[in-house]
C-alpha cells in the first residue's frame, strides 16, 4: 500500500521551499540508522527528504532495521532507492488491521500489534511452531519464536548486491558475536557483503534466530550498541563529515506510573544506547587531536623533523565532523510495543514525520555555523514534537 505522502510528496530537489539554498556540503555525507523495528519507517522518510533535496549519503551505517533500510539504500542506484524502500514498508505493513479511525486510531494499532505477535508480519517474519517449547534443544539457528525466511525473500528482491559491490555507497552493518559477545561491524569498503550480513544485523533474540556467517554466529547488533555512530567517529582515515544520525528511541521521558509504563521506559533507555556518552567522549578525543595539531604547528622546524616528534604530531588532525541528531517524535498512546506496530496507518505516520523532519533540518542547515579551531565534533540536536 503506497501512502499518499510517499506517492505525492513534494520534490525537495526542485524549486520548493525545502530545497531553497541547499548545496552539497563539503566532505563525506554519512547516514547512521538506529535499530527499532517498525519505528524504522521514520528513517525511510528522513532518507526520502534528504534524497529529494539532492543529499545522497556516501556512507550508510546501520543496526537491525537500520541495517535493512541502509542495505536497501546502498544496494540500489539512487533513482531506485525510494521506490525500493516503499516496496519494503508496503510489504511489512500488517494486513491485520481494522478501520484506523476507530477510537482515535488506538484500537486499529492494538489489533495490528496483536496480529503481528500471533501471526507474524507479511514479508518479514512468521511464527515457528517448534519454538514454543522453550526447553527443546533445536539448535541456535532455530531457537527463536519466529522464522525470518519471509524477510530473506523480501530483501533478496529489493537489494542489488552487484550495486553494493560497486561501492557507489559504502555500507556498514553491526552484529554481535553470539559466543564471544563482541560487536562486529561488516563494511563493504573492506569485504564482500551478502544477504547474511544484513540478516545477522537484524536477528534480534529471542524473537529471531541467529545467523551464521562463515563459522561464526551473530545476533542483532542492537543488543550491544544500537546507535553505531562510534564506527564513523573512529574511522580511518579521518575525513570531514556531515553525519545524520537518525534515532527513534526516546532518551528522555516522563515518570512511569505503572509496571507497563516502566517496561516501556526501560526499553527506550536500553535502545537509546548511551549515544550521548559515546558522542561526548568523541568530542573530547577530537578536541585533543586539534590541540595536538595546534601545538605541533608551534614547534621549530628542526625539532618537528625528529621522527619521534613527527609520530606524536601524527595524533593531531584538522578534520571537522558535524553530527546532526534527528530524534523521532513520540506518538500519543505508544508504549513498549511500538516497535512491532506495523499497521499501515502507523507506518505512514512515522514515514511522514521523518520526511517533514528532514525538510526542516535542511532548511535550517545547522552545520553552517562559526567554529572554534579546537572543535572537531560539533553536535546539532534536532527533535520533532
């Protein structure tokens, strides 16, 4: 079901207000996509807004649903990306819905959530009968409540891995090793990525089974780091970057008053994934790198030629990374089940919100700002209410 916003959205890359004055920023453009199940429709809307304004990413980094959206983006030519994203979200929009206008929409969403948990989600997952005996030793690749074979088929027709191998757009997806507990980022710059890598990044236990890559087993990277921005800030060689990190989980929230609300608040905190502390550490590190560069520039030429001094000076850098953090708006009545609400009305609303948010950020262009020579990472917060 193609939504009206998806079909009739204004062309941000033409002469509309949102496109006014937009030019491609200097340096690489990076899109970082958080995990969050059905919440990922918001990411698709953000990408549409950026793309129609002529802002295509050089690099996409994703975990879980972010890896799926990211693989569809990087694994297609720019002209096909939005239509492929539409096809994915049309496929997974649950068909088990009732009139969304009933009771302000909450009843339709509740029915869709119950249907998704009971029957699965078309094009994504379906129940696995052997899993309901949770003590039965069925093997780690079957030890899950659902099978994701429908997702394998869906992505198999929506991702062009020949295009991905062409390296037009770099793709990095995160997964965690089941046995070692270590996070692993699979990067198309350094290795050949396959459907298994994307599936592994979205293999959230115990709902979905582990995925084997070579001899190793992997689960959804979101259980370790759901906001993989550190991959960009730690990348070598360092480059000037404009990083759009698209977040769906609320790091701040109201005081929960019931066990049900506590469960929802706990989930938001868990999957917001300490992004603020990671970024704060990177701000400090990059500031120190700029300090090293400034000090090295003050050394006498003869002293600067000393190999030991030159090695120490190499820790400095002059790169600037603008980090634009887009935070999806919360929706009235949503709770801890929001990430499995694939009902068409909710998917449409989240896509619309991402599209509108991207347009506003591009109008504001917060990365056009005066900087201190010691700033290496500059954070621009952007939330929609």
